[in-house]
C-alpha cells in the first residue's frame, strides 16, 4: 500500500503536501463561510459564482497550462505557483482583518486563486510521475489522494473552530504559512533522482493532447464521467454549508461535516493505493455508487444521520477520482502527459463553473436536498454511459478459465507519437534511470492492446 514511500523524494513531497493541504482546506472553509455569511445573507448563488470564478480558469487556460507543464521544469513551475498562492492568501487575510473585503473583491481574489491553480494543478499531477517509477505511479496518485483527504479530515474542522475563535482573516494568514512547507519540500528534493524529461517532436500543443484523448474511447468515457460528477456532484461546499444552516449549525458544524466527508474519502484513497493498477470499470461503478449515496444523504432527517451518510459519499467520490487520475497517468504517452493531465484538470475543475451556479440556484429555490439529488442524478447518468460503453466497446469477454465470469480488457500504456532523444533537465543527471520505454510505437490503436500480451 505504501510502496511509493521507498522513494525519498516522494516522502519529502508527501510531508510538505500534507501540511499545505491542511492549510488549503482551512482556507476553503473560511472562504465559503465568508461569502455565505459575512459578505452576503446566506446567498448560495453567490457562493456558486465564487466557485465558478475559482475553478473556471483551468478550463479557459487549458491550452497554455498543459503546454507549460510539458515544456518547462515542473519543479520550478511549482515554486512559482506556490509562492503566488502564498501572496494571495496573505492579501485576503489582511483585507478581512481590516474589514476592507467586499463581495466583488472576493470574486476577484477567487479568480486570482483560479488562475494560479490552473498552472499549478497539471504540473503538480505530472510531477508525481517525475518522482516515482512507472509501476508506482498509480500507488503514488492514490497516496496523494490519501494525503489530500487526511488533510480534509483536519483542515475544515480546525478552520471552522478558528473562524469562531479568532476570525476568518487569521485563517487565511495561517494557510499562507503552510505554503512554506511545500516550498521547503521542493528545495530539499534530490534533483538527481528526478526522472528525465522527454521532449515531444510534434509541436501540436493542446491539439495533440486533445487528439490523443479523442482517439481513445476509454479516455472519453473517463473524461465524461469526471465532467458530470465534477459539475453537479462535487459541489460539497454548497451542499454541506446549506444543509448545516438547515440543521441550525454554525461554521463549526459546517467544518465538522467537511471533515466527516473526508473520513470516507481517506478510506477510498487507501483502498485505491492497495490496487495494483487503476481500472476504468472501477470509475464506472463508483459513479453509480455515488448516485446512490447522494440520494440517501438527501433524505436524512437529522444532522447526525446526514453526517454519517457523507462518509459513503466521500468514499465513492474519491474512489472515482483517484482511479480516474491514476488511469489517465499510467495509460498516457509520457511526452503528452502534461497536456492530457491539463485537459483532465480542466474538465474536473472547469466543470465547476457549469454546475456550481446551477447547484446554488437549485439550493436557493428548491432547497439543499434537491441540489444534492441533482448531483446524484449526474452519478447515475455517468454510470449508464459507462455501462453502455462497456457493452458496445468489444472489450467485454468471457474469462478463459471461468465459464460464467466476464472480464473487461484494459488499456496498457503505449507510446503513439514520435519522440526526440531524452532531454535531461538541469535537475536530472545522466545516471538517472529511465523508467519509460524508449522504443517508439507508431500509429497503434491502444484500445486493441491485449493486456496479457
């Protein structure tokens, strides 16, 4: 389960990311609560607009962010983005502490966070593959998710308590300090152990990544599933905050709900780390499981019963996202990984501007339970699309050894474009082990690859 920890760079990264993620969840809780209760009168629509502004830039800037993640040193990119996020957090904290923050200003800062994260996310995701071997990539992605959700267990609850105790402005200041842990981790890494960077001879930019994804029906299914869940099912700040208000809870009650959600999320991430390989069928089943969990949670009559159901919701959503992320990474050509991951992050983060305002409007007009059921419906639709693909893709076949068992052929990682000789970055010495195949495979259909061959 923890085999990626054998790599010293990953251990350093994991520690820094865990501290930074705790601060990030504290800030997210404070930002949601400020918009909902301090800058507006419980306006869920304004909260949805804030989320749209924060998660919209990855979609708008995808053509640039993916190219940057593939073209430039990812460690240097992360230095720049983490420093910028630190500065933005300090600015918001100072304005809140001096009672100068307004709703339009918060919208502007949300957009600023979104622009920086648009460059940070694909570089961060692809950097995992630079630290560990190809065989450990799926495990490292799952452990990253575990770190993210372990932080979610602590961050929102601590953030809610700090809002009550010292005020929302100080929460942003504390989060700014946690970025120092990530910057220190990047400094401490052994650069000679980072993987060399492959240079793509094809200058197609984002178009090359888009053609790659469009040419594989399995990736199309994964991307559509992630879009539907991201747009309508992952509006947890809207769901949890409005349900907390319905049950008469305050900021601390909202923070506790976010932490309870993280318990199930952490379990899902750890189970994903135990799997030897990410599989698309897990993504499809998890989408259906999320739909069931969402509908059950929407019917809960009390705060405690609603909190319990959130553990199942968190388990399903993280199982889906962790498996989808790992599947995209391990089956994508390394020379296009940054661009494909930029597309993936644009879909998952860029779907929020589509769904968050709708979810906020539904919560305001019909109540939070209706908004939660909208998310559950999206899960069922995504699952149905996946089942139809399985039935029509030709990959479903009878197991050779068990007469009544059906199996689904999975895509193996293949190189489908030409690459130049390896271009070593200044962080990688010539002794760095090469973990990706050097033999070029041209114009092969990755969907027809038999995983047993």
